[in-house]
């Protein structure tokens, strides 16, 4: 499949994104590194100052004149000296002990701050190295090749459920260069699974962004709004979905009768595959051939859907499948409506073939084996 950028201005978005990446993000990271290194240097100076202060206090505390180690032989003279010096000595020692405790607390806080800043510095340096490496690789590979690589990162599913832990949303969180490439590649956003639990305030703007990023690419949509969710479903989201009808290529619908009719009552010029899934019968649904001129494949994914009650552009269909239980005669009636059918998957009530249908049955069987 050829890469379809979808917008004229996307040819030049890569160069501008790389310039922004170089001039903006790298500059910010380098400034952060410089600031962190200055802060660590300042803390190292403060640590040295506190350590010198502690050494001075320990020396002062160990001074024999401060400790009053008396070695006088005369007990009378020793008593006289102790009476004069013992009380100040105790007060001074207590003051020194308090100073030591405060200085040790300051030292612990400084060392803790230094450890935290050092971790931040290492993290920012790793970030800068990663950005430099990425910048080099982005400059070496053409943007179109990056877009193809990103397409290979998509989940191996027909429809993508938005998840920040996987592509394409994950690709937008790596760096500005990757984000610009991802948001400028419409095919990354061409498949989407929409659930009935979505609410306007959470999803409307996200859905609009997703569809905008898909540019002019064909859309593959899985829309599931069960009957019990219909009263709470936000119709603003439904209007946003309808606005992209001219790009619908593959639809898988699990909708109530009313919503299904609203969906299919639109001009869908590129729709090729239409799948239904519902726990409730859908009465007399009429799909106008003029609305779906390119429809080729129709699948009824649940047994509650009766194919006889549907009015489809039978002449266009090349692939048809149904899980509705019908007898041979009913299936043959359907086959008679589809002259261009290439494959038909059916569920039989029993295998008895009416004699009036034998000729057509063997003819269609021969064509399918051929």
C-alpha cells in the first residue's frame, strides 16, 4: 500500500520538526545540565565548609583546657579549681554537642540534596545522549522511511483501540521529532475502534484529533454501541463519525436499529466492506446502491440478523457471509440475487436439497471449487 500523506503541507513538516527538535529540546536539556552541575558544585563547597566546622568543634571539645583534666596532687587545690571551672565546662560541652548535632544535620541534608541532583544530572545526560542519537538517526533516514517503520509498529489488528501504551499514541510520547512524523502520517490513524462508553468531554476532542490526523486516508472503523448504552451515548461523537462518511472503507457495526439506519443513510463512495453484529433483529434495512457504489463484501456476524429482511446492492456483492440459520431453499434464493458472488459462507438448518434447486446448487458448488 502506498503511503498517502493526505495533506499538501505534510511534505515539509519533517524539516521544520527537526529544526525545532535541534533548536528547542536540546537547548533546554543542555541548560538543565548546566544548572544541575552548578548546584552540585555549590553543594560541594557547602559540604566542605560544614566538614571544616565539625573538625574545629571536635578539636575544641578535645582540648584539655576545655575538658578540665585536673592532675593536681593537692586535694584542697583540686577542689578549689573544680569549684571555679566545673560549671562553665559543662555548659560549654553541652553547647558544643548541640553545635555538632546541628552541623551533622546540615551535612546530611546537603549530601541528600547532592545525591538527588546527581541522579537528575545523570538522567538529563542520558536524555541528551538519546536525543543526540535520535537526531542523528532522524537526519540519516528519509521521513518516508520513518513513516513506514512507524506503520510496522501498529498492533496486528484490523481496528485500533486508543491506548497510550501502544502505537500510534505511544510514538507521539517519545520526542517532538517522532511526534511530528507520527501525526503527519495519515495511515497511522486510519483504523479506529469506537466504543459506546465514550463520553463527550473525554473523547469528542480526541476523536476529532484522530480523524484529523488521518488526513484523506481511507478509514477502517469498528463502532460498537449496544442497546443498553444508547440512552447514555453522546450524539456529538456520532456526528463527528458521520462527518467522515466519504472516507469509510471498512465498517464493522454493532448498533441498534435507529443508529444503524442513521449510519447507512449516508453517501459512502469508497465503502467496500460492511459487517453487522447485533443481538437484536434488524427489520427491513434498505442499503441504497447509490450510497455504496463500491460495496463488495457484506458479513452478518450474529445469528439474530436475518439476511432476508435486508435490501442490499446484491448485484455488486462478491463476498457474502451469514450466521443466520436458513434452509437450502432460502440460501439458494439469496444466491440467485448475487450474480457476481465469488464466496458465500452460510449456516444450514438441514442438508436436504429440494429437487428444484439441485441444478443451481451443483452449478454454484462447481464454481466455488473452480
